[in-house]
C-alpha cells in the first residue's frame, strides 16, 4: 500500500505534495506518473536516475490536463509546490551546493508572509514545518534546479 503521507522509509514527496494540492490520493498520482513508480520507498529508476524531478512534475500535470505555473523569485502563494534543497549540509559552499543538488524535498506552502513560511512537509510524524523567510529562500535558491509552481487548470 502506498501511504498518503510520507513514512520514515518513504521517498515519494513529490506525489504527496501534488496529491494534497489537488485533493487526491498520492497512490493515484504515482500510478499516473510519467515514469513507472511502484515503490514509495525510492524515487530512483535503476537505483540512480531520479524520477521525482520538476520535469516529471510537468509531464504528470500535462497528462492530467493541468498546467505547471512557475512562480517568480521569493514568492510562495498558498498551495504552491516548492522544491527545497538541503544546502545546510556540508562545511563549505561547494559541498553545500552538492548536498543541495542531491538531497531535495518537495513541500506544499500553507502560509507565507514577510516573516515566515509554513509548509506541509508531507510527512506523517511532523507534517507542518515553519521557516523564517530568509532561511526558506536559501533552501529554495541554494542549489539547482529552482522549482516553485502552482497547479493551474487546462490551457
């Protein structure tokens, strides 16, 4: 069974974020995913290639008849989906960038103002996380690719 929220062994944060934004089940998102995704414990194809990328998100939404609407820099509307990069790992800017490139997590924004951003982290044990705005900006922009979007209706 594919859980609707991430468990400690889960790696299906993108489908969870999309599902919660659309009000559907994560399992359904995974069934309709552009790449074959049958195991919620990994987001890799052939143990290496990531399948939970912004490009897969765009393909999924297009197949569903929806649009991926990019959001400009440092703007996080309610229900937008954001890719966070773990740029806090590592000891210097190079290793921080590399860790940010490798260790990523999709979240859904619940509230954003000038001071803080509250997100649904998609996990079962700690679903809500609060960040100060500057720290959140760093997690979004600290590595590649930068991806913040809302889901729009048919084109």
